[in-house]
C-alpha cells in the first residue's frame, strides 16, 4: 500500500471527522448546558443539506446556500425549542429521547413530502472543484475546504467558549444553572441561544456535506448515531472531547472501511475476509467505543 | 352512585381480589375464544394483528424489567428482537427446524449478547447509557446487514416456521396461543421476580444505588443479571416474531424499532406490570389506524409521540389504576 | 492495649493542585465516640469518602479492624464492617421501613439471587428488623411506607438501618443535619446508645451534640488534622479556638 494512498485516506478521515465535530460540538453543547438529550440533531443536519442544496441549485451561489442552510436550521430549531422542547428540560432523559425521536419522524416525513423520497443532489461548486496538491498527494479541493472551515469553527468556538462572556456563562451554566440564574442571567434566553447555535452548526455540517453525500430523508439518523459515539468517547459535555473524539472516530471509521478488508484478505481465506471484512469495517467504531468505555466510562476528555 | 359503590367494593381487599380473579378468568376465556370468533366472522387478519400485539407486548414487558423497574433506559433493546429472529431463521436455511432448538439458541445468544454489552454499558452514567445501548444496537444491525449469505439488509425469508410437536409455530392460530401462553407465563414470572429477594434488591439498586452499595451489595452484578434476563426474554420474543412474518430482517433491530419499544413501555406506564401490554396494544392500534388514514402517517405518529412525551407523566395504565380507587 | 477499630495512616488526596486531604492520621478506638469536626471546606466529606471507598486516596492506608481496606470497593468495605449512614437521608421511599431494614440485613447473607420465593416471607429477617426498628422507636411504623415518613422519622430509620448492619464501626455522616434542637435530642440519645454495640466515627456540625457525645474529637482544617483530644482538650486548644471555634465556649 502506497504511503500516498494511506495519507489520502487519513486526510479523508480527518475531513469526515471535522464534519462530525461540527455536529458533535453542537450536540455536546446542548447536552452539557441544558442536560437535554437531543436525538433530532441529525434531522437539522438533513434540513441544512436539503435547504442549502435547494438554494444552491436555484441560485448557483454557494455562500448563499450556506447562509440559507444555517438560517433555516436556526429558525426551525428556535421555533421547535420555544414551542415544544422547552417543556422537556425538566423531564427525565427518557421523555426527552422519545420526544426528539418523534421529531425525527416528523422531519423525515416532511422532507419526503417536500423533496420526494428519491435522493437529491447538489454538485460541488465549480470554484472548489478539482484537487489541490498537498505534499504530493492530490486531495479534492472541496474536502480541504471542509477541513479548513471546520478547523476555523473549532478555533472560533474555542475562543467564544473560553474567552468571551457568553462562553463563560455557558460554561458556568453547565456546572450550575441555578447560580447563573441567580446572577440575573436570563437562563431561558441562554438555553434558546445555545440550542439555536447547536442547530445552526448541524445545518452547516449538512450544507458542507451536501455535495459529497446523497441527500435524502433519513440521512440524519446514521450520522447522528456516529455523533453520539463521538460524544460518548470524547466525554459528554466536553467541547474538546467533541473535536478530538470526532477526528479520532472519523479517521477510524474511514480508514477502517478502507484498510480492514484488504488487510484481512492478506491473512485469512477469501471466504472469511469476504464476510468478515465489511462486517468488521462497519463495527470497528463501536468496538473502539466499547474499549474506551471499558477503560474510562466517563469518556476520554470528560469535564465531570 | 354506581361508580362510588364500585369504588367502595374495589377498596375492600377481599372483594378486590375476587373481582381481580373474575376479571382474569374473563380475560383468559375471551382471549382463548378470540381466534374462533374471528375466524367465524371472517376476520382472520385480526388474529395475526393481535398476535403481533402479544409479541410486542412481550418484548415491551422484557424491556420494562430494566427500564421501568430498573431505571435503565435501554435504547437498543430491539437488537435482541432481531437476534432472536435470526436464531429462528438461520437454522431453517439448513433444515434445522425444531422450535426448542431455536429457543435454546435464542436464549444462549441473547443472554451472551446482554452479558457482553451489559458489562460495558452498565458502567456508564444514565445519559451515556442511552447512547451506548443505541450504539451497540447499531453494531449488531451492521453485523446482520453484512451477512450477505443470510440476506444482508434485504432480510432472510424462512421456508418453514419453527416446528414443535409436528406443528408449525408459524401457523396463525398456533402462534396466537403460544404467544398468549408465553406472555402470561412471563408476566407471572415477572411478578414473582419483583417480589423475590433478588427483585427487591434490584429495585433497591434502581432506587438508590449508593445506599445499596453502602449496605454491601455489589450493585453492578444485580443490574447485569436483570439486563441478561431481560435480553434473553426479548431474544426469545424474536423467535416468535420470525414465526409471525416468516422473515428475519436487521430492521427488526433498528434504533427506530428500539424507540418504538421504549414508547410502548412509557405510553402504557413504565414500572407497572400491565403497563407495557397496554402500551404495546395502544401503540400498534394507533399505528394501524394512522396508516389507514394518511400516507403521511409517520409524521402523525411522530406528533403523537411528541405529545405523549410532553404531556404524559406516568402512562395509561397508571392513570387507570389510580382513578379506580 | 487499645487496638483502633478504624485507622488511617498518612491519608492524602489531591484534586489537581488542590490538597483536599493532607496526610491525615486518624484512629477510632473500641467503645468510643470519636467526633470529626471542622469548618466547611476543611475536607471532612473528602475524608469520609476515602473511608467508605467512594474516593480513592492518592497516598496512605485505611485500616479496618486490622485489615487494610484501602483498595477494596464500597460494598466490600461495608461487608467488612463499615456501617455508614448518610447525611442526606437515603432511605428507600418506595419500600416500607421493615423492608428497608431487611435489605440491610440481607446484604451479607445467602439467597440474594433467589428469583422465586417472596422476600416478604423471610421471617428470620423480620425478627431482627423489628428489633432494630423498635430500638429507634419506629416499631409501630414498621409496615408503613417510608414516603409518608417525616424528616425526623427518616433520620431514625437511617439509624435503624445502620444498626441492623451490625458493623464493626459506625460512620455517622451528619445524623443531626436539618434537625431542630428538640428533634435532635432523641437522635443524640440513640447515638449514645449505639456506643455499646460498636465505636462511632461521628461527623457533625452541631457543636452542642458533639461536645456532649464525644469521647474524643479530631479537628480538621484545610485538609490537615489540627488536633485530636478529649472535648476539654479541644476546647482549650488555642489553634482550634482561633481557627474554628472562634473563641466561643462550646
């Protein structure tokens, strides 16, 4: 296996991980601050992809598509939070999980009604198509852009969380929401803000992924489960864990799918590797999760 | 007037037990007579439908052991259902059709799966617990999908149902009575279990784990045991499900299926013995009705689920029981 | 020779840079009530958690009845003889008082994985449970569900539970918390009676109770042991007076 091939897959893994990190950061924020299990997070990813792709297909302007996607998901998220989800903050996690599960059903059906059940497509914006030479490895420009955007967002989020007043309130609220309320902060507004930002991040991930995945109803579910694995491995409530965990999981998943099959073929018979290869590849991430949890049940970078 | 008199009768212990006994007998008789009546009225489809309810009720009852009584929100429980279905389907591919064999296989594999995943999952906090059970369910899902020789994601058709005493379990009437009998047996077993020393300790662990540890109980062991029992039961349920549809599919264990199971328990009333049964019946009936009403039924189901989660505290069964006295 | 029933040697615990427990040597002798006092933040809770096993010490040993329990789990320490009562009442509200105590009794015994017989019917446990409940004054309410119990009754039940454990040492974590002087006199008497069964390590803020009950007192401040001695010694100790008692007569 050529080193450039390995490097290529590793870069792919990082790109996937960066995209996951946008989702994971949003989800872990929502979870860390409001102690709210939001299973519908993946639905906002789907919404961002659909809305963004539609805007792009109509206008041809990628930037507009991004803005549209993020705005749409933030608005829908804000409305959902205000009307329904707010009532669940005091419920136990089981009810939260069930309610947001109900949201998934509604959103998926909505998407199927508006855009039809068949996959929807968006092409890579021409300005970003083609490839970029990274130390001898040609890497698709678009995917590099995702990495760049993702890392910039990571940096922005870090600055906001750790250096701004809002970030301080967010961190304080995750430890002790009552004190923050006692300080005169409108916790309701803070919660709504955090939830909306989380949805926006999911929407951003959606539009960024749109040209390179098939956009269809139900696409949020698969990516959601992986996001859950990321935040469990990284440590629920930890932004650092969300990012580092996402890169880790993204790389393991991507490289696992590419390398496990051929590696097995080298050591085992065709029959075994033919069956076990794909199976192992899809479950390697969960095996890693199990190992991490067996060693550190609270996650790798847990804050609690 | 009649209501208050009825209430007074129900409050009197001995009358209450007598009435409960009468109700149970009535229920047993009508349940047994149901298929006969249905066939006579040319409504055989309903026998299949009610059998489906019985099977899912059984799955919900098994989930309730850890969810309702143990406080463990397992969001991957449907994985036992799909495992059980394959325990019936795969042997039939090789001509091994014995029902007892299928059940034995289901119990062995189901308990092993529960043991292995439980060891990891039961050490996490409540919230991570939900997520990790979900993740393990996905793991099994992908494993089953990758089994191309057994159908992969298209599922596996069964040429024959599980055979017991020369009869096919997949026969509608046989399956109905077997499911009814198994459900009754499991419910009785669960009642005894919850009042047994193990059951009392387990409920104590669910109520206050710190306290129980401080008394000297290795709490993980108790939760693990309950989880294994629950998983094993649910897997056997999968065998019944495969016989209902003569089909095994990874989708039986999808996380949506797990979510629906949880919903049945919550809808009916977690932590009660009758709750999951009522919940399963209610959910499946509502689903059937909405399917008939609109092609967009998933959305309506979703709205219903949201409403139930937001407004319900304790479920239908608890509501009924509370308002009886 | 008074061999201590519970002993810590050089117990140390850090949280990051913060030294919560600073090389604490503590011992509780047979037949004594040993009180642990100190201002809030002194590290009493952290110390207790290292005794019960909830926290793992960074350095030092915990020795119970001559046996080094520093590395064993919470539940096995309980079985080794550590009877702990909780500061925030941790009684099981969905059960009756009798069931609560029976569960305490069942812990060390066989038949815990019995799936079939009724726990209600374990008569031998009943007798012992009734005895413990009567001793704390809850005999009449044995078959009442705990969720109807008042705060004082729940405190009594906590004592009954730890009594039923027949431990080698009682670890009472603020048993008088949240009680008025009138309510607490009953509990104080109960604690005094417990001394005949096993020694007691008593963590308390109620100074009146501490000074009337304790045979010896250990004062903790900033994680360090400030002093150990009889109530009189402690009352007269200059360091203690200035840092904690504020010069007041206790």
